[in-house]
């Protein structure tokens, strides 16, 4: 197992398992750190992996080849959906569960050149549908604590959007700017805290940003690494903010100056996060 990642992404905390999961999108691997006993585990994925979430019996993962369930006991993958089947130009990018346990994920062109990415939602009964389209690099799925807003960024456009969200039906409507142009770097992975503030990784800017519900910047947190990729609350009281980072695309000089590039960082915060739901696989 590598101590640092090329592109660590999609941190996910399981309170039940007292474990943090994340992936390396350039090494095609998923990792787990059990914080109770310090043990680490690794699973190689069948294809390029870019998103994961908790599932009964393991994880649900978004890969270039499709969506699969990973049984972390056996290490086996069961493919359950192929949203971009036959389109070799496309891959999945970022994923998260809403609080009803639906799996939301984006697709994008491999090189992120054209705005042809789509947003999908997979329900526990196996229903797969397109929720939106026209994205270049979709990132940062998050929901407000009252489940009335969904957030989603397009990293290429440096924009964060908000939707009106209906938890019962799992529909997101009325996309509009939340932050029209982020002030620092490119918005990457995101999550919300218990007060409804959005935490966003500022790729390329050595920082995280915390946005108030009106879209204003509440604070920024400086980091010792240039390329934070995502954030997730964890720990016993959900007051630890885990930050995945990337080392890829940094010069040798930058890597020497940023020895923590590619590591998973942990920051103590005052306002806790919210527990993550679990995807229950259909029969």
C-alpha cells in the first residue's frame, strides 16, 4: 500500500465500522483505515475508480466500467449498472448518497474537454435515471441538513450550483448558481456540516472554503498541500474533517516542498458533520 496517493478522492466515514474509506483514482484502488485498531486494507478495482459510498456489506463504487458493489469481506465486485455503456470517451466522476440512500454520481469525458457529462441517480430498487446534464467535470455532491437543497460543482467552470431538492422523490430541480465563481482554485469534493454550511476542497489553492447558506465565504482554512480533492466529517463525534489530497501534476520542486501531498489529512473542527447513509442493494 502506498503511503501517499496520486489522486486520493471520495473520503467516506463509517461510524458503525469506525473506519475511513477513500480511493486513488490513478492507481485504481480503494483503501480503508480502521481507526479502532489502526489496520489498513486495500482493494484493486476492475477499472478506473472515481467515487464511492457506504453500502450494506461493503461499498458501492463508481468506475469507468460502471457501478459495482464491493464486498469488502471477499474483495469481490458485482456490477449493477453501466450508465455510459458503449461510450469509451466517458468515465464516472465523484459520487455520494442522499439521505434516502440513493447513489448520485456524475459522468464526464475522460479529458474533461467538453460539457457532455451527466448526473445519474441509482435507487435501491435498481432504477437508474438521468437527473441533469451539461457538465464538464461534476464534483462535490452535498445536501443541506433539511434536505431541501442539493449542491454540485463543475470544477472546470469553477462554479458551485444549488438545486431545489425533494428527498421523498429524489428529484433535483431549478439548478442555479450558489457560488458563480469560487474565489480560490477549483471546487472539488464537498460536504455539509450540522449548521448547513458547505465545506469545499479548493483544488490548486492550498485551502478549504466554508460557505454560508447564502453562498458567502464564511472562512478559509489554509493547508500545507496545493491540491486538496475532497472533504468528509468523521471520528467519534463527527468533529474531524478528513481531507484527501493529490500529488499528481506537481513538479518535483513542488513535491519536495509539500511532503504531505497525496496524504489524507485530519483537521479538528467545532461544528460536527452529519452521519452518512448506507446504500441497501436491491435483490
